[in-house]
C-alpha cells in the first residue's frame, strides 16, 4: 500500500474511533427520565377515583388525607396517592415532579398547572381527563368538578403540565 493510501486509511480509522467514543459517551451521559408515564389504565383509574369525589366541597388549605373537603393540590395528592403515586402538598411543588408535557400533547392523567393570580406563581392544579376537560376543585360553592380547558381561565393562565 502506498504512503498516501495508508495516511488516508489512518485518518478514516481515527475519525471512526473518535465518533465511536463521542457517541458512546453521549449515550452514557444522557439524562434518564426520573418517572415513567402512567399507563392509560392507571390514568383511567386515577380519573375514576377523582370523579368519585364530584361535588365534594372546596376548602382552601384542606388538610392532606381527608376526603370531606379538598383544595386543588390536596385533591390531586389524595387521588394519585390512592394509586401509588406520591405528590408534594402544594401545586407549586407538584409542578416540579414528573416529565414536562406541552399543552398540545396532554394525555388523560396529566397534571395541568395555572397561575390564576397572574403573579408568576403557580397556584392551581387540575387533572387532564381527555377531550379538553379538567377534573379539579376550586371555589367555595363549586367544589370538585369537571371544567372545559380550552378558552377557560385555566387555559388562559396555563403555565405547564406534568406527566407523573
């Protein structure tokens, strides 16, 4: 083999080795998802549990673990816990768990977060139940209910969604 051809082959081998190392280390360094998305059957079970509380009264600051009344985050915390998923107590803290989901890619069982005060702080959480609907609780006199998402106050003050 002539010298020119040998240098060319060494260069190709070097590039191949460099790419192999780079791609191999990228795969090792790639972040892993902390939470897997819930299955559709688990999402349906969570939604069914949530719907069993339709009409339960809203009470701001309702304690965790009780079912006589809920605020938005005690409601989601209770419902998800019944299905083996632990969530923090506040909607702001709940908005930091799971996997971020765009509004366009919502699936049943996703948590939807809003800033209804428009002060830059998340203060409301709902459960997306599919077909453009939210299951949540808010406001004395309304309690646990199902609301339309698109065009609603929850949509207009939407901040993020998470899949847990």
